[in-house]
C-alpha cells in the first residue's frame, strides 16, 4: 500500500463521517420521544440536526418526517405513491442519472431485472469461496495476527473496497489502485454539504472523483468486452446479462459499477464497525458466536436493525396522501427515519436491546420494498467472511483496555471511528 494513498483514504473516510455527524445528541432518546409524541412532523428533521439531506435540495418542496415502523413500512413498500426519481437530481448528478435508487416504475423494474441475477446467492457464494475468504484471511488478518493488537477499523476501512474491486474484475496486483478507487468513491459521498461555501468545493471534488472513477471503470469494461466477457467477475456478468432481449451497453455497465464502489465500501465498513463494537461490548455473546458460527448471520441482521448505517430514506409523494393522520400534499418529500422505525416498541419486543435471538422481522437497514439494496447479500457475505476470519485467527479477542472504548456515532452514515482490540 503506498503511503500517499492510505492517508488519502483515511482522510476521505473521516471527511464523510464529519459531514453527516450532525449534532452531538442522544438520537435514540429523541427518536423514542418522537415516536411517542410526534410520530409525523411537517419538517425536515435531519436539517434540524445539521445533516445534509436530499429532501432539502429544493426549498419549495415541503418535507415531512416519519418515526414509526408502520408508517415507514407503508411508505417504503409503496413505490407507486412514494417515488424516488428526484434522487437522480442530487446524487444522480454524480452518476449521470443511471442510478437504481433514483429510478421509478417500469424503468426501475427492467433495470433491476437485468442486474438482479448477478447478485444471486449461488453467484455470491462462489465469490466467497474463490475470492472473499482468501483475500480477507491472507491479505489482512494473517499479517495482523502477530501484532496482538490493532484498531479493527483499519481493516474495516480497507477490506470492503478491496473485495468489491476484486469481484468487479480489476487485476489484483495493484494495491495503490484499490486505495485510489476507494478515495474517489468516498469523495463522491462527501459531495452533499450543508454549508454553502463547502458545498461548492465538495461538489466540484465529487464530480472530479466521479469522472475519474468512471474513466477508470470504462477502460476496464471495454477491455473485458473485447476479451469475450466470459469470466465470473461482475463486469463480465453485467455485459452478459439480458432481460426481455435487452443488454447493457459499456456506458451503462461503467456507470452502474461506479455507483457500486461508494455504496459497497461505506456501508459495509460502518456496519462491520458497529457489529464488532456491539459484540465486543458483550464478551459472553462474542464467545457464544465464536463457538457457534451459525449465529454470525443473525448477529449481522440484528446489528443492521439496531444500528443501521443509513439512518433515513427519502421518498416523494406522488399524490396527496394521509400518513399517521397528517395530510402530505403531492410533491412533498417524505423522510423516513429508519433508526427510529427499527427500534419501534410496537414492532420489536425489547426494541432497545441488542438481541441476536429475536424472531426474524423485516427492518429497514438495507431499505425495503422495490428499492431494497440490490447488493445486500454481497455485503452480508463479506461481513460473514470478515467476522469468521477474525474469530478463527485472533484468539481471545477483546477491547483494548488502554484505549478509549469504541463509540457508535453519527446522525447519518453511522458507525464507530475506532475499534481498538487486543488478542492472545
């Protein structure tokens, strides 16, 4: 890893975290109060916390914020009356509008049908055995093991981008390129800002990063197509994908792959950090998971419920509609506070307890309905690979008593900055 690339990546990650941190308040206490007393408010709640949100892009559109599970569920499952096309106006500017989260109706259905087979479990499980497990173990955890101490976020920051880089089909022989792609991806995420002066500079940097990432991916796509696109990598599979007689051209493959890098790195990194924090804070539970690896997927699902990385989702009302007794006019933005819905007492028993044994029930950490995260199975398998490797190769793993305890923070893109550990 080049010395110049690594700090760039750490700086970009910290910059994104800072951007979405919001006020330093007890969010879960606020959400409890909102669920009880003001479950639907005619206000941009995230703006109140000082967090940039796509809901606030157009001051002429009113924003409503929802806090209860049943209301968030009703909105996310109804893609006809609560649409996502407006997302292409904001984030889409960095992705040339070709972004699944910003598509509606038949266009979204067709694009998703083309892409979905590439992310099916049988494909991802092959990737796990051929790529994910060996990379995580041999490139990261084995070299760490002798040191007996580490900040797990150093690993957490790098492995998801390294894995998606490999799955996409880039050559594995250039670690500096992996770092560069990761830094570009994070610069794109730092594009939205609250402060107007910083917003202009960040947007410029984000557009430059998006272009650089697109150019690099496009070269690879053209080469893979020229070579016959017959591999098991993501680019080859996207080139071969077909639905209703339609295939993706090079530009579409390149823009889709580019959009994966920010999503794949950021969310998996922060989920990993929160999951390891929640387990390390509960040594008896960590030991139980170490002894019974069938519990690893349950721990991941519960971490995604308990501390989702993306704490809210935004939709737009396609018609006048009533939510929780409040009239939401056509065109209004609807901000669904996922962190609150995931801890709604009416939906989850002992909702404020991290409990990997709870009965499975949908939560909204990966979204819900038509726009459920298409790559969530990849993210979960990557997390399984990471947790299993750590439990196999770092005996008696525990929090480092000489360092500050990890703290899960952030009003959006939530997670810990540091998870210091020691082992025998």
